[in-house]
């Protein structure tokens, strides 16, 4: 049973890492290359940054669900090899959630309300700030994922 939990948790976190990686290094660069109005509107509708409606609804559940699965793995496998790695991975996932709540979500919430007519003058700087915070968060969740994979070995 523990093996199944380990595999399911690793796959779910791995998929989350893949989505967040693609947002950082594929989707947002594509959106950033669009003309001004299209970039902001695309981020608002589908992307993660600036309150993306599509991923913005799914990712909180994915982050918390991943954290719960890692916590269950850490508890169930406490006396097994790699438990310390899983606990550290869980701590990194907690850090990613805290980063999201304190740094990224406030920008997202502001961005949800922006239109071409009402967006602030510094909207591009706010998008760039979100991107920088997101790069750090991606590095954190990649590290968590790597620790989980190492715990399986």
C-alpha cells in the first residue's frame, strides 16, 4: 500500500511540476511576445499569472492535494528509508504554498480585474514580478519533486 501511495504522490507532484514549468518557460514567454493588450488578456484568461481563470481554479487544489499526499507518505513511511527526504519535500511544498499565498495570489487577484481600460500603468512590471516569483516557486517544487524521487530510490 505504501508503494502505491509513493507512486501516486510522485506522479501527481511530477505532473504539477510539469505544468508549472511549462507556464514559466513556454506559456508566459509566448504570451509576453504578443502585443501589449493580447498579453495581458491572455494571462488573465488562461495563464496562471494575473488571476488566470483556467489554471487559477485548478492549481490551489493541486498544490494542497499534493501537500496532503506527501504528508500522508511521510507519516506512513516514517520508519522507512528516505523518510527524511519526504519530510523535506513536504517542507518545500509548504514553502511553495506560502509563496503562492503571500507573493503570487495578490498579483493574481489584482490582475483578474484588469481590462484594457482600467489596468494600472505598472501592469507590465507586476506581470514581470509575478514571473520572477514563479521562477523561484518552480525551483522550489522541482527540488521537492527531486527529493521525492530520491526517496523512492
